[in-house]
């Protein structure tokens, strides 16, 4: 069997208009071209689809049976066209926990002014690559090491490490800063999939904290707000996820967190260079 989308389009137009002449007018081609196309389609599928009648044409029994299948094929083709348009008109920026913190809105506004032809779309995806490995985004914001064999990446900024705790914590509620040693006395809530906290932060410390695991930032915040643990995180989380009942404070001796943009090494998306430049400038201008 051999047929084309164009042949299917002409067949549907002929059925819907009821004549080769009207189908030709609708498709802006000649009546002869409609006749040739229908004949080619019928040869390709191996049976007659339309019969001539005095007032135009009508589908044969086989044509009626084929029609819903043809409509589905054309519908899928149209959806594929929309997907292709979206791929060129959108740059999907993935993140797992927080996007770029206080730089997120300025980036979106700046991008909209300077790149009217490409929409920057934020995509939240709780995975180690913020959706990059799953095809959910074109570029990912990551704050942990990423597989350099598969992905290209560049550090665009550094963020302070903060501690999050219940706002009514009896020991810390009035504190402005805390230390890694003080945090080690508490139960620390972590997300091993995409968080930035692990026992490695205390590998050279005198004491290792107790750990409890959660699956995403919302669950992490729920546990902390309930006073069942504390957490360390990048400062972007405080901007992206303010939560009543949760306070954020800077850790004086906490290692700063590199912020990376990552992409598939063999598939640099259009606009990547501009995106890297824009985000790097935002962090540089803020001194972070």
C-alpha cells in the first residue's frame, strides 16, 4: 500500500464537499488535480473510494469504512504539525525544586522582550535531571552533578545554602544565622532524587545528623512546617517556595551551591547561548 497525507486530504475534501469541483475550489487546485489524486489514492489502497454521480461524487461502501480512519490519520498529522511548531516556538526550561529564585521573574520578562519569537516555558519535574532525561524540557536547571557523558552543562551562578525550620522552633525562631554543626543536632529532611543535601555535607564533621527522606519539595516543606525535621537548601527555594510556618536562614559555614544549566550534549537547543548569557548576567549583577 502506498498513499500520502495529501491524497487523504483531497479524499476528505471530496467527501465533505460532495464534488471534485468544490473540492478543487476548497484546496485551491484544479479539478483535474483532484481527479488524479483520488485515482492515485485508489490505486495505492487497492479499492474504489468514491463513485461519480450526476450531482458530483459520493463515497463507496469501502470509502465510508475508510473515512473515520483517514480522519484519525489526518488528526494525528495535524497534532504532529503543532508539536513541530511548538518545538521551534518554545524553549522549555526544567527545574526540580526551584527555578532561579529571585532571578526567575526578571529572566522571564527580559526573555519576552528580547525573544518574541521563542516563548520561555518553565517546567517543574521532580527528577535528578529536572526532566531533561525524560524529554520534559530542553534545558534544565540543576544544582547537583550531572552525567557529563550524556549532558553538557555550565555553571551560571552560585547560591547561598539556607536552613529551613519551623517558624515557631523554640531554639531557632530568633536566630539570624546557623551553622552546619548546629544542624547536625537535628533530624535533617532530604530528597535523594533531586535535592542538594546528603550526608556528604557532614563527612568531615564531628557529628552526623539523623536523616529522614521525602519525595519532593512540597512533602519536604510539610515535614519541616510540622516540626519533624529541618532541611538545607539553595536560597532559590526560599524565593520560589515561601511557606507559612517555615523560616529560612543562612548557614554561615555551609558550602555554596553551584547552579547549572544542562542540555543533551548532542542536541543543543536553539536559544541556548542567549539563555546561558542571560542567566549568568542575572547572577553576576546580583553578586551571586
